[in-house]
């Protein structure tokens, strides 16, 4: 089989007229080819205007244009069909097409959760640095505002960015570049804040400019169109998310307040410090992790500009200066690749010669005659399955984001000290009335949050594809959602677990870590199957391909709204629970939301991404 086209100015001979209309003559020719019978004399007479070589070329063009999908499996016998068991075999990672494009998208996706999870490991302590007089319950509420500020702004703009990305005048890549620039600016700004209000402003700015998650999902679905590869391709985004939340908290926990974390390097009288330490690190103790995050975002931004191809159908024929610069730099930095075993053929002149002697129905379509595809009106987007999928998605995003926020607050909250009860004169009465957290340090919190990423990666690479291949995406999605209520119901009881050190010291010892890991295993297993499956269901509920980015934009707006309300509401409830001596109240309300999400999943069905047909659709 001849190779596919890779350059706009050069074509492979076999694909030069792949869009040629099929006539009755074509069908007769196809039958002759599939039966491997010689051409009749009448056929030979009809092609006397062509040379012998052109006759052979024309037959190849006809065969290519009329070949059915099932005939592509064997270059020697175009009527052969792959065995059924081969079709049912799940795709491997190595079989994924366009790995270069998926790699760039994966790196861009990884940078953002690193940024978002990094701040979680030290947010409680950063807010206390802003105002040491604040109580634990007030800090918990401010943490909810800081987490929710990003997602609130994102909720208002994500659908707009999705609509902009669907416009042929802008496209996917430009919106992705804007989002990365916005997140980079926000990250640097937060690092150099010394009070709550500026930090909240920069978080909102980053959210308002960021519609990247929906854009990357859209580009993934447009790069990988075959359904057998979708499970693996859509799993890349959650994998990168888990990589981010594995390394983000570790980087944040270790690099925050470096003057005290690494006194030999940055402290008083150190190699890099003055008598008091490195001055700018003393003034901005949380700038270093944010600067490192900004560097990761900058690298991702460069890769997107120089290496990522536009996937919008109406912009693929346009020149991309970024790609040209990237290829020029690659030629300078790297050696030119060796000539492969096949080469592109400069066939423009030959094709024109053939077209001059061919009937009109065999002429190739000019690029200049390209017509944009029909677009589905917005009023026809919100079908029943779209609404059900979005509702379930919003509930899932709401309780999973609230869990992340509650988790780092719970780990940071000091343990209950019977000698100094808070609230005063309080006496715990388990199993409902008890209070306090685990009192862990930022470094240990980074480790505890990073466990989520490590477990997620193990499950995603180990069992996700195997389970979804056997159960199907929809069933795996529903079963996974049943794990969250159990995990949330048990979470607050970690405060009652026996530890090696007595209160008020931080919780430690083997039993508490066994309990933490067991609880996180439930949560991570649910996330591993629910979140990637949710992405596939959102992608496939799209009623028409022309609104794919809009659908993902709506999904991100719904997600951002839920991820705004989740931390805000549950942080406030958690703070009130600490005041009233009932730390579990927020967790148990979260359990109820998880039950509702599980019920909503039974209203969802898996679509095909093209339920509505417009004029001109293939």
C-alpha cells in the first residue's frame, strides 16, 4: 500500500484523486479488479486517449477511490477481511497513531495539574503567612475561595473559548496558546503575592484565560478518530493529570519557604544567602515552586507553538508559521533524516497531464475550491443525552474536586488536643461528634497527596484498558462511581486512628499510613475508571462534529462551575464543622452528592458523535 500524504505541495501518486466521485463505470472496474480478471477489449478502447502507463495509473486511482474500508487490511488482496478476533483485540500504546501530536498534548496537560496541585500542599500555610492572626476555620474558608476563584472564572469563560476554538478564523491551537500564556502569568503572579486579595486576582485571571482542558480533549478526538484507539488516547489526559498530582505536591511541599526547608543552601550565611538568607526568598517564600511551574508551562508553550498541528478541519489547509519555524529549528539542531525506503513523488505535473485527458468526473478537487463544512446551530446542541451526560459530569467533578480540597485541609488541620480543646469545653462523642485533623507538615502533605498520583498511574497503566475492554466504557463508569460514597463516609475517621505520637503532634506510625493508603485506593480506583470514561462519553454525546469543541467547552464550564462550588461550599461546611466539633459533617454531605452522581450515571448512554446529519455530511 502506498504512503499517505504529508505535505501540502507534494502528494503520493495513489492518493492524488482519493476524493474522485464514483460512477457506474467505477463499480464495473472495481468488480473486474476484485475478480482479478483481465480487462475487456471495450474497456481498452475507451481509454485510447491515455498512454499505457497512464492506463495503469488510472486503474490504481479507480481502485483506491472505490475500495471499501474492510478492503484496506491486505495490500495483496483487497477483498480480504481481518479475522473477527483481531478486530476485538484492544489497541496497544505502540499502535496509537500520531504519537508526536499526542506527546505534545500530554506534556501540555501535565503542566497544568502540576501547577494546580502544587499550591494545595502549602496553601494553608501560605494563607497563614498572609495573616498569622487568622483562625483555622477562617483559613479553611479562604482556601476555598482561592481554589474556587480559578474555577469560577473558568466556568464563565470555558464555553466561550470552546465556541472561539470552533471558529475557522481562530482554531484550536491559538486558543490553547492563549490558555498556556494565561496560566503562566497567573502562576508567576501568585508566587510573588504577600496578601490574599492579589493572590485571588491572579487565580481568577488564570482561570478566565484558560479553556485548555476542553481544547486538548477536542484535539485528541480529532487526532484519534478510530473508536478502537479512543480508550487509550483519552486515557492519556487522566494519566498526565495523575503525573501532575504526583509531582506537583512534592515540588510544592519541598520548595515552599526554601530558606527554612533548605537552610544550608538558602538560609542565613549559606552559599546563596546573606546573613539572614536569600532576601527575595524571605520576602516571597512561595515564589520558588511557582517559578519552577512557570518554567514547565513555558516549555509546554514552546512545544505547542513549534510542534503542534492545527486539527480544525477548516484551518488545516492554512500555513502555520510556528510549525515552519519548528521544522527549521529541527533541521538545524538535528541531522537530516536518512532517505526512507519510500519517497514522496513530485507528481503535480503528471496529475495535471492525466486530468487533461480524463473525463470530468475523475478530475481532482482544487484546494482553492474548498468549502467550509456545515455547522450545527447552538439551539440544537442540548439534546437529552448531552444534558444527562453534563449533569453527571458536573456532579462527579464537584465531589472529586471537593475531596481534593477537603483532603489537604484535613491533613493540615491540627489534631484535637484534649488539654486545649477547640471549641472550649468540648468532649468528643464518636462516631458522629469528634473533631481535628492529622496535623501533617507541608512536606508530608505533599507525599500524602502524591500517593493519589502514584496509585492512579499504576491502575491506569495496569488494569484500566483490560477492565474497560471487557465491561465497556459505560459499565466501568457506573461501577466506579459506586466507590466514592464509601470512601467519603470513612475519611473523617482517620482522625480517630491510633498513632505513634500522641496529640498534638502530627499523626504518624504504620497504622495511620495503612489507613490513608487504603482510603486513597478506593478514591483513586473510582477516579481511574470514572474520569477517563466520562471524557469518552462527553466526546461521543456530541450531536455533530462541527460543535465538538463547543461540547467540550460546555463540559469544561460545567466542570469548572462544579469545581468552584465544591471547594467553596465544602470548605465553609468543614470550617463550621471544626467550630461545632463535628469534622465529619462535610465528608458525609459529600457522600450524599456522590450517591446522586451514581444515580445520574444511569441516565447516560454512549452516543456516536454524529447523531444529527446536515446537508453535505459524508
